[in-house]
C-alpha cells in the first residue's frame, strides 16, 4: 500500500483553545458590532481571520531569537537578514520595516505622487490604501478568468497583457511602476506564472517602467509554479524564486506570511540610489536603516524563516492543508474560488447567499453566521473591504464578494479543518433561511472594514 501523506513536522509546544457556546457567541458578536475584528481572540475557537503573523515558528527560529543582536546600528542580525535576502531573493539592497504596509509607506513616499496611476494584478487593500492616500489610482489589470469563481485557470493571479499595455500606452507618463502581487491575495491567493511575469517584464521594459513585487506569499507562488507551469517540475523552489524575482526591480515584503514570523517586513531593491532615497523615509517612519522597526532577534527569526519558508516539504504540507479544506467544501458543493489558493479558501458569498442583496454585505453576513455556528473566524473580502470610491464616496461593489478562510502556517490540524467544513455545510443546508443581512452603523474614512460597526438589517 502507498503510505499516506503526513505533515513534515511534529509538534513541540501547544496553546489551549477556549471553547464557547452558541449563546455566548451570539452575545459576543452583537457586542462586537458584527465586526469579527472586534472580537477578543479568546472568543474564537478556530481563528482563520488571517495567515499573517499567526504562524508557528520552528524550534530553529525560536533559538535564533536568543542570538539576536540588539545593537542600534550595524547589528549582526541585520547582516543575517541581508544575507538571506541576497541568497534567496537575489537583491543586494534592503531596508527592514515593521511590517508589509510600512514597506509600502516608505517606498511609496519615494515613488508615488498625486495623480499617478499604478497598474497591477488586484492590489491588496493596504497597497491600494497607500496609493489612494496619496491621491493616486490603482488600476486592476488581472485576467478576466480571476473574477469568475467557477472558471478553472492555473494562474488566476496573472495580468492581462492587453489591459496592461492599454494603460501603459494611454497614461505612460503618470505611471511610476507596475506592481505584481505574488500570490494575488485579493483574487483568492492565486499564483502568477513565470511566463506572465516575463511578459510583464517585457512590457515594463518597452515603456521604461520598474516592477515592484508585493511578495508576501512569494514562496507559495513558487510552489504553484513548480506544480502547474510546464518546465518547472524538476526545479527547486529556490531556483524558481530566483527566476521569479529576476523579473522585478523592487520588492515589498510582509514577512508575517511566507517568512513565518509574527511581525516584520522589508523593502529590497537592486538600485543603490533608490535605497538611499528610501532610507530617509525609513529613518523617519520606521527606525535606523539597520533595524527599521524590528528588534535584532526578530530579524534573526525572519532570516531563518526565509530559509524554512522556501523548503519544498514545508510548502507541500502547508498548501496541501489548504487544499484539504477546499476539497471538503467542494464535496458539499459549497461554492469556492477554484482552484484553491495558497493561503486560504475563498467562499463565493454571492453564490452562497444569492437571496441577500449586495447592499446587505453577503460575505460579512456569511462570516458572522459561521462564527455563530462554530466559533470559526473568517474575514470578508468584499464590499466592506472595497470601501467607498475616494472621489464619489459611493459604496464600491467588487465583482467578487468573498469570505476568506485563511489558514495560519503550522498551527491547526486537519481535524480543525473538518470542524470548519462541517460548520459551513450546516450553513449551506439552511442557506435559504439566512435572509437578514447587515447595515453599517459607523465607519472610518479609509480602510473601514477593520473598525466598522454593523447591525442586523
Ligand atoms: N500585501 C499583501 C499581498 C498582503 O496580503 C498584506 C497583508 C500586505 C501586503 C500588508 O502586509 O499586514 O504586514 O502590513 N495581508 C494580511 C492579510 C493582513 O490578512 O491578508 P502587513
């Protein structure tokens, strides 16, 4: 008999989960204004809010913490991180930042000005936030297939070359760079192929534009390339990663994802001149250029995480768990973004709750129902997150109205995934009687979904 697949690690430390009753959860979610970000973590049974900063560090990462050098300037931990970035990603210059959006803030302070246009594949919300905050515009050039959850496409993170070239042709002078998010979180943790990255490179060269990779889940992207792109099956993850990054000039990184640390980020680049310009903002916003908002011990753990995060065995365990949850949901005919993404399963809320009008926030309603059912916390990636148009202040209704179940790295077992799957099946079975959506009672002027207050309609 063929041996079954098993995780590529064993568990050395555990953390207790507090269980709760439905009555408790009904009360807690009402008190939280039907906003899952406002819940206390102890009110959550299985926390799939995000895979960001929620992973379990390895014994090697924990031991690296003890070796951290906390010197203000020139710490050995900075050089450890520098070496890992050079070896794994191929960039000579870098600046540590406290997380991914801080990297965006520093980099965009140099590169983005009012009226600029930044094309790419579906920009992540903080990226878009930092663009719009500077009165610039994010233009989504993702392939159309990505917006239909029933269509199978191996690389739904890809950019449509025609859409991209149209923008480059029409607004070339207003475009400071092209941004590629790998994997593309907003379209469902979907990868970008090397072929597509090379095509974007060609267009960028034709129009003289640099390329920025928003790299939070770059290793998961490389895993999908190995599995799905012709010609890459025999290459190592590290070889594929280097080939991917050879297509870009600059990268921002939220290390809370594929570097498997709880906090941290960086910007890396080939240009010494850009490094110098960005250093000014890094010092102002983050900290001196050799720590930039991170402690030495965290830089050590991050460097170790970059090595572990690009090991095939780790990635296989990780992505197979996400696929396992996706497969269970598909068994029950629950509508999910297909194929299943790298870090999360995305439920198509428009198809789950078609009787609910979009004005009542279908994905948020589904996320609230799932929490009440089983204490599982997912997150809305839909109209709440899409926010209002910065000019007209009208609500924006994106094509995809999704509830994301993001799986933290090395944290839960497949038994937990089974609980999530059954809880969703219970909701699916009674979807026709979920007829009451949500309305907004209070909201912030930008990135409202984090703090929004809601009530039942
Ligand atoms: N880029 C992408 C693609 C992301 O997914 C995130 C964060 C960021 C940038 C910002 O990084 O959180 O370190 O400041 N995504 C998290 C998520 C929050 O839940 O998907 P950060």
